[in-house]
């Protein structure tokens, strides 16, 4: 008998259908929460309708992009000044611990994330358009492209005929910002077999030594005067670490990755590696199945019902972590009349002012200050990440809400999306498992 | 300043102006058409895609109904490439006034519009998405018509006969000498270059701008400007055009166009010919009106909304009277001979009408033009099909899919939603020579960026290819992308809830976080503001 209870609940909740923690959502915050709980020794079930935003995001970890010097100090200051902001609620220590836990988790799963340890400042990483973004942490192959201390030209490599990367645009914009940059086009070996390769298909080819060596051979003669050699972020899927290292050796220059149009390979690699790692740790992972209902009694969630292959399975846990990702990922729904609701627990939401949709958006998509709908919509929580009602009282005592479900920040413009996901994931697990939060002096 | 001399100058690159250019050319008069934007970007390009049978007007406006059915037949004959013969249905629900049905049936008979009564079973078999609550249904020869294809065919045919059309040329002044209009001064809206065109006669076919143009010669032409909003839904719920069988009002037309279903329209008076903004209530109203006819449509995905300004003609005798509602203001057209009306020779204005009657409007207008030129040559535009070398058919997704699936490797797909390939895109850019080209021009040429993702993916790709092809060191690609992004956003701004809200979160994430476009355009915007200041 699989570990699901019968619909009539005859199977005792303490049976095999029970875990310590159920995490709903497989975005960065859900994966980090599940990973952290597993590392703390808890029995965990991760359930998600689909993968989260890491599959479309650049791949780096924005903590506080606007910080000009010490990132952590900036977040500390912000948390003190804005106690209602997710950083204020989780606390700057949770942010720092969340980052470190995530780094350790990824490393256990075989992926490496770096930050500027020498000064704790944000990096300067380029986009495919040649804009400079300032995340605090990044997958190692992206961190190699930190332009902060670069001396000498950056060589940007495009693949002839591949539709998803055009180095000339990046070169123009980098030059306009005072960097030296050049574009180089190389040929993908065996390109005829491709019919519009997506980034993930190309990344699988880059797992293959013959393939990446053929690319490296074409780049090497042009890279002699280059300080760095940039590629679109498709350098391998499962063999990524080796591919980057071997290509750098062959080219004789550091090789770095630039985010592409979705799907995002850094996010894809992370999702794959963490899932494998979790399964290896005997956690339950179900991605592709929606949680359709939650059973709540006296302010406690008892179980959730999951629809899979036409059946409803019921799963029990002591603690539930809701990481369903807000408006973009389906964690919050909206309709043409301007209604906004959280479909699983019908949690109280903070919403933009006004009766209809009139105030949701500014009239330009790239308006400097972002759109109210992204900042003003979400769940309010207390420092234990428990959801609150309008009066500020917790409404569920064993449910934590994290990541982009939270109100009070704009994940697209505030430059702190991943920092908040990791901080709140960490804080939620600490409270759920009643772990002591480590104090940090940094 | 360069100077050009032509026999007739046509102002306006919509359906009427293009049809007039073609009509003149067939009657041996070489003419020049000037348009302030691109062809088909005004009212003609901002409609629902319906080739009227006339059924909509049989009760309120029988004269227009008669014109519609006649011209419907003519356009099917001369421009089959622009028309998808979807057929039409008029359906009544229990919410509609029952006494309207016999009036409407009699009106159709009077106008000579063939209708066929369908049983409930026949309706259900033909259009299963329609509500089972239908009380009466009639088949009628409506069709779906691509105005873009039609207008381009008129212009291309005229070019073959020695006429020409210039886009992005705004008329800044009409030249008046000795009691006659003798030409116009033009300004290139993209480069600012000035030009003068001398003409023996000027035909004002500027649609909602006709009053503005006439005013440049000191004349007053009264047009009732009326804005209508349309919403395209992501699914082709129906394969036949569906009209509500009730007096014309908001949201009672549903048109299958290509892969989408267009809901239309509202009717709001405006003072500004450029007023194409959309109120959120208009969108909700149209969905609410559609829901009882196509149940479940409100949960669907609204792709894009747009508004057009109808230039309705109010005859002098009707001014001051209130129509029951704006949908009942006559769709009749008028040709104003300013020599007779205002004692100013050399200028003729054509206003009002429907896209369906554009050829007829052109015929009447050109008759008057020729009168002024002292010629009598009969109109032949209804006589034979428009010569089209290769039908564009870009709007037909199945056509493109078929080509791809049957061995014709079109090259990489740049816009997956609309199946636009790299060779197509490169050829379209090439066609502009060294003229300025915006991604939005390429959109109109190819349907680039018009699918569900609204350029989230293809915008960057097209910008990159444009940059590569033009080799402009100042970064034409980045600027073109920024413009395109905002242009696409304007069309979905009223539709951001549910699915499309999520889509635009993704698009915004791509532009801001993955590409950093917002950071790059801030200095550009600041420069522009400084220049303007």
C-alpha cells in the first residue's frame, strides 16, 4: 500500500502517509525549505504542480541589488527600518543563514554558488543585452563573469544560426558603459541535426566532450587577448562543472555563462540536482500534481489532498509550508473583475488599493518603479512566517507562507527576490522544526 | 525641400484611400497616396475583421444594409485572397426582444440578403460552443476579411499601373491658390524631412482625420468620432461569425479570425481621432456580453485588445438629433464636393461608411474627382479580381504549419506563436533597404509577436537579427526592442488578469531580470527628455 490514506480517513494519520513537513511548491523557496528541513533531519514531502520561477529566472541570487558596498550590512539596515518587509520579518540573520544553508545544500547536491568573499559586495554580471545586474551570489560559472575587477576585453561567443543569443547587442551596450568587448560567432558541430534547439537541448549537447571541445577549438585562437570569455548559459546540463572547467582549460581563459531566454539552465540544473539529492535522502517529491484541497480544523491544517492520475490522495503532516509562488506561479489567482484570492487556504490577502484593476499596472511595462500589483499583492505573515488576518492575528498555527506568496516586495524591480525566498524558507523551517536560530555577528 | 507633381493626391492609407488609388489607376489617372503611419494602421486596421452581409443594419439603417450585401458579393469576387468564407449566424437568446426577429427577417428580405433559418440541432452541430439556450438562428453570408491583405492588394495593384503610395508622410498643410487646392506639404513622421506635392485634385480619405485635413484648407467637415473596442480571445471558440439577433448594441459580434476569436464592440463618442485608449469596463462588458452566448468564454485567455475610431458621417439634416444609441447612427457614407459646397475646387472629402463598402465609397469619390478633372471614365474595380501574384496569407497559421510540416524547411522559428521564420524576418528587414524600420513594422508585415506571448521571446530574437543585419554600432536592436515591448504592452494593458497577467509577469521578468532592458533604456529615455527640453 502506498503511503496515502483512504478517502474516508480510516488509515490513521500517524501512518505512512504522514511526514513531519509538507512543502507545497517547487520554486527556489520550496526547494530550499524542503532541503533545509531534510538536512535538519525531518521527514519531508514536497508537492508541486510544476517547477517554479528558477526555470525562467537568470539563475543568480539577488539579495539586495542596490547595495553599493556590503550587502549584508545594507539588508541589516533595511530590516531595521522596515519591520513589515519580508527581510524585517525574517530578520537579516535568517537571510544570511538562508544563503549559507542554500550554498551548502547546493554543494551537497553538486552545484556551486559563489559570492565576493573578499569584500562582501554585489557582483557586476552582464545580461545577454549587455546590461549590468548586481546580484550578491551566483552559480560559479556566472560568478566567473564578475566584471567588477575585469581588466581587458570580454569576448562574447555566439553560435551561428542559434536564435537565442546575439552577442553584438551585448557588445554595443557594454562598450557604451565603458567596457571593452568583442563578439565572435562559432559553428555548432552537427548543427544540421537541430531544429531550433532550446537552451536545454543545447546544454545536453554540451555535456558531451567532443561537442564542447569542437567549440573550444574555434574560440581558442580568438581569445588570446581576452580577459574573460562569455557564453550563453547552456554549458552542460548534468556535466556542467566539468564542461566549464575543461573549456576554460582549452581556451586558456576563464569561461563564464550569461543568462539566456527561458528555460534557464542554471535553474534547470538546480531543480534536477536538488530533486535527485532529495530522493536520495528518502524524501518524497511529487512534481506535476496539484494540491486541490486542504483540510483545516480549529486553525490547524490536518492534511492536503493531491490530485494525481485522476485520484485524490490525502497526505498528513504536522507542519505545512506554502511556497506556491504568488500571482505568477498560480499561488494567487485573479479575474477580470479585479478579484484576487489564494485558492488553497483562502488566506487573507493584501491587495492593491482600489475596487477594480485600474491601479494594478502602470501604463508602461518597464516603468522604473514597477507595477503595484507585484508589490502590493500577497499574504501578510508574522516573524514566524504564520499567515495573518487584517487584524494582525495568525489564522493558521501550523502553516508557514514563504517566498513570492508574501506581500511587501516587488520581485521584478526590488532586486531581492531570491534573498527573500531563501531567508523566509530558512525562517519557516526553523520555526516549524523549532530549531534554534543561529546568531551571527557578521 | 523636394517637390513632386501628380494628377491626384489621395490622403489616407486605409481601405477607402487604397481602394481610391486603385480605382483612379484603373481609370488611367496616376495618383499618389500618402499615409501618416503605415498602411492599414488607422480605423481600417483596428476593426474586428467582419465582412458584413448587411444583416446588422437591416432594421436601423436599410440603405447601408443594401450596400453591404452588394459590396460583400463584389469583394468576395475581386479579393478572395483576403476573405475567409466563414459564413455568419444571427442568434437570438431568451434575453433578446422576441419582437425583433420578425422585423429583422423582413428587413433582410427587403435588403435582398439571403438568410436560412436553422434548427437548434443544426446550430449545435455547426457550433457546439454556443449556448443551448438559442431561441432562433439564421445563417447569413457574413465572412471574415483581412483588411491588411485587402489594402496591400489595392496598393500593389495601383503601383503596377504606375501609381504610388508613401507611408509615414503627414500632411502639414493643404496648398490653396486662386480658389483651389493645388497640393499639400508633407512631413516625414520619422525623419522630419519636408516635401511638397502638387496635384490637380486632392482626395481626402483620412477617415477620422478627415476633419483635420479639411480644416487645413479652412473648411469645416463634421464627423462624429466614435470609438469601439475589440478583444481577441486566444481560442477560436467558433468557426462561424456570430451576431446577436437584437438591435445593435455593445459586444454583440463574435468573429473567428485566424486562430483567435474577436469580440466586438463598444461605442463611445470621442473628440480625438487618435483616441484609441481602452477602459477596463469595456473589456469586462464585452466578456459579460459574450458569456451568455459562448458559455465559459470569461474563463478564457484574452490575448489583446484594441480600439478603433469610427468616422461616422452625420448628414446636415440629422444634426442635433439624438440617435437611440451610437450603434444606430447611420453607417452611410458621403462624398463631399467642396467645389459645390464651399466653392473651393480641387478638394473632395469622403467620410463615413464601412470597411465592407470601401470599394463603393472609392467609386463614388473618384467619380467626383474625375468630374473636377473634366473626365468621364467609368469605374471598373468591380469587374475583375485584384491581381495578386502570391497571396500573402500570413494570417493563416494552418498555411504556415502546412508548409513547415511538408518538407519546406523555413529555417529557424523566431516567433513560435505565429510561425515566423528567420528567412522571412531577414527578407522583411531587407525590404526596408536603408529606411528606418521598427519591430512593429515587421509585426505588421509578418505577424511577429502577435501570439500568446506577445513578443516575450521573439522580441529579443528579432532585435538581435535586426542589429546583426543593420550592423549599427549605436545599438538599433536595443532601442527597437524597448519600443516594441511598450507597444505590445499597450495592447494587453486592459487584459492583465488570470492567464495574461501571468504571461506578462514572465515577459516583464525576461525584459527586466534576464535581459536588463530597463536599466539600458533609462539613460536613453533621459537623453530623449533632455533633447525634448
